[in-house]
C-alpha cells in the first residue's frame, strides 16, 4: 500500500514547510500547533468530526479547551469550603472564619443602619413604591395601599400618589394641585417637587409584617426598612434602601449561601451559614462605595434580595452571631471578601493564602469549558484570528501551579498579554485558576470510501499529539493499520481499533519525513524516510530496523515526498510534490519523472490512493477538510470532491475496508 505521510515530524524542516505553517495560521483558528506538511494548526473540535460544509467546520475548528478550579475571585472565605469544613470536619463558624481570615480577630458592632444601592433600578426615570401601611415622602403622607410614584425632572423628583398600589394607572395628564398638594381626587396627590433625595419612610417601621413592608413596583420585590430615590447632578438616578444591619443580613445570607445547608449533617451545616453571616456583616460594614450609599445589592458587592428570600435557618444563623464581625490588628473592620469556591487554595491578596480542604465539596472544585476562537478574537481584536493561548506565569498555590497571573493570547496579527483575571472576565470563566488543555493523543476517524459520511472506525485514539500519522499494511492482509512516527521511532498496530499491542522500531531521524509502501511487490508494506535537505530516500522492505534496502536521490529541499503505485504493477514507487506540481517515477530509481502533472496549489496537502479500486494510484489534495481527488495521475477536474474533516486535521487516506482506498483524518485530542 502506497502511503505518503500526513505530516513531517520536525518543526525545523524545509523552508517550504515553514512557509506553509505560516500560511496555515492565517487560514485556521487554532489554540496550539502540531507539526504538519502544510496544514499544521490543529485543535480539539467540539462534537467530534465535522463532516459537513466548510463554513461550519471552520467555525468549529478553533475551540480551545480549558480546565480549572473554583468559582469566583477566591479571596477570603469559600462558601462551599465553609460547608465542607462544617459537615465533614465538624468545624464551628469561629474556626472556619479563623481559617479563611488569618491575622484577624472576632469583634462586635451595633445594629446601625446601612444604605444599599439597588442596581436593578439604575437609570430609572420613574420609580414606584407602595406599602400596606401609611407612609411618608418627606412631609407628604401616603395612605396605605397607595403608590408613591417618583418621576425625574432634571435634577429633582416630582411625586404623584394614587390609590391602587402598584396597579394604579399612571396619570394621563398632569393634574392641577391645590395649595396643599391635593388634586381634588380621593387618594391622589401631586405633582409635588420633593427634591433630589427625598426620604420615604414608615412611621414605627414594618416589623416582620410582610404586608406592611415596602414593595418596589418596578420589580415587585418587598424590602425591609426605608428608601431614598436619588438624582445626581449629572442626571443619574438610583434607588437606595436604608435598613438596619441585622435586617439587611436577612436578605443577604440566603441569597449568598443555600439556607438548606443549615439542615445538613444533623444541623452541622449551620456553622457554614453562621460563617457567612459574619463575613457578610463585616464586609458590608467595611464598605463605603458611594456618596449616597455604602454598598450595592449584586455580586459587585454582595447579593441582597430584600425580604423575598428570607429563611428561618439563615435568620437563626444571623441571630446566633448577632453583631459579630472581624477586626484587623489595628481594630478596623475587615472587608471580609468571599466567593463561592476557592478550588482548593484561597487567592491571597490582603489576606494570607491558605489551603482549602473543605472546598472538595464544591461542584466547582474542578471544571472544564470549551471556548471558541472567534469569541477570544472578539475579546482581543488586535490579535486578528486566534491561534493560541499560553499561561506563562502562576501564583504557585495549588494544582497546575495555581492561578494564572500572566496569559499570552496569540493570533495572526500579533499577541497580547493579559492577567488571568482579565481572561476570566473576558471569557466568562469561573475563576482565574485555569489551564489550557494539552493534547495527549491522536484521534483517528476513518472511512471505507472516498466520500463524506460517518467514519467506519471512529474515535480511536492512537499515538501522541505531535506524531506523524500514516496508513500502512505491514502484515499483508489487504487492510491498513494505524502507524505513527516521531523522531525516528515507528509505532504500528495492524488493526484500526488501536487495542492490540503496538510494535515499535527505530528507523530514521527527527529531521526526516516518513513514508511507507510495498517497495518489492510482496504484498506487504515496508518503511522508509525522506531526507528533505538532499532529497534522498532510504527504503526498507519490511517493518524492521536495519540498513536501507534501497537508497535513491529524487527530489530537493522544497519538495514533499509522495508514494503510489502509479502504473499498476503492484509496486509502490516514489514521487515528489511542490507548489501543485506532481513528478512521479514508476521505479525506485533516480532519473527524470515518468509523469509530471499540475494538480493542486501551494498550501494544499498532497494525498494519493486507489480511489476507484483500479489497481493504480490516483492523486489528490486536501485543504481545510475538503478532499479533491483524481482517479488517475492526470490533470483535470476532481473526480471526487467532498468534505471530510475540518481545518487543521491531518489527512490519512488508506484501505480501511475491502475494495478501494477511503478517506481518513487524524486530530490531536486531550
């Protein structure tokens, strides 16, 4: 069987191969490279082989697989780690807090009011508030069940009220107020200019009566405490909830940690909720973000859901730790950051980094994600088409060297350097503790015929990610097995399952290109290598080490070796391909070509095979998953033109079933 190599083995190969690699990087979007004759940029493709049209295949071919640990910034307490320490080790909340917040001590504070910016109301031009109790907007009393509607005009709010709560229709025309602000209709007042930051409050508070609490009509969410809608001088609008700290925590703790944890392990999980309560209390008291509010209600600060998610178990955790915070060595309240999962080590920062054994409970402890190249290129457009990503520096804490601190993203137009956290943010990763998956093997997907369709041998993994792949019939059974070559080392199995014990021989060198073929007509393939610098072939008639049975000079440094039974005499003979020109010999001897054919172009990968079961080899080219084959050694239109594979795959034609040669591809995979 006549077999040309799918790729050369040496990155320092001939000049034309280097130029082809550069061209391939402009055509394909890949995250790492492998040696190849003309198409070298390769990668893992989600969903297996893309055997359809070229455009879809091109898009799928640029996937990059990342594995990682943890969820969030990783600084301070791990919520899942706290849970693990509580239920698996029986730790108290105090011990958990001491673990994550090293160098701090417990302290207490009073139940002062805290102001919270509600981010869902940012920029609202109209804000509605209602309550089941009578309430006031500055000096204007609003009856129970009515809505106080604030409409921005310039740098001030104009108040109107109406019966019917949040369902009250907006006024269709501006009412004419009386001297006391009344419009003359029952339950309605306004418009009244109430300034840029009016106080909205319930005399005596709402207590625990949900019906008396404020409801924000824009979202339908209930809240404890009181409000101020705010208009800044630049016209920006905000809604700020003012609430006693311990009441505020009742809306934070169940929004940050599952209340059901309190029931776990016979109640041991309550320690995780108590640790969360202390961390949330200390964090919020240390906050002072805005001129009009201390903190906000999203993950940018800490999540606060108002009264909607309150739960008896988290309420208990808050009561059990009432007023407890963490103080630094100078007595200041510590900004006790926390995240969902550290992945096994905290990230350090202003707090000491520590190993987090409790985090093994986390569903985010280990993760894997596939990101496509176009998304990466959109995040860093100056790189052009994405070709690769490499983590070049880490913090040294934990598996894989720890969190990424420096990442190089490469494309066809250049490269950029980013921090791991910048990559995390741009690509939506769970954390900055991630690694680019390095392929560990070759996936073979083989068809019995030269056309598109499903492989007859699929998902067989055989060989290393940088191996050259070939199809060779070393045992003479009429079907090819799987063969790989790297640095002069040949490895083969005679079936396509990859399950039999491989056989290994040494023949060649790292700078040589492998070939195989039936050089002596005995029905069995032998091995061979082509030395690009001199165009010299060294052929053995069997799969065995030793001196060459044939040594012949045919070719030059810019040519690639091709092999086939060009005249149908049962022996495979040599040929070369350069820039779309085929020059083949009908014997393994030096001399002038027996046939010179123009078929292909610079940058296409040559392939040969008996596509029609005629006993003679035809020629063809492979480019980006497209096969264009001739049944004979002659110029003209393709006899077979089909898609099988994606850009970056290596073509491996071979006799995988009875009859003619079929299409095959190999792809490095993790």
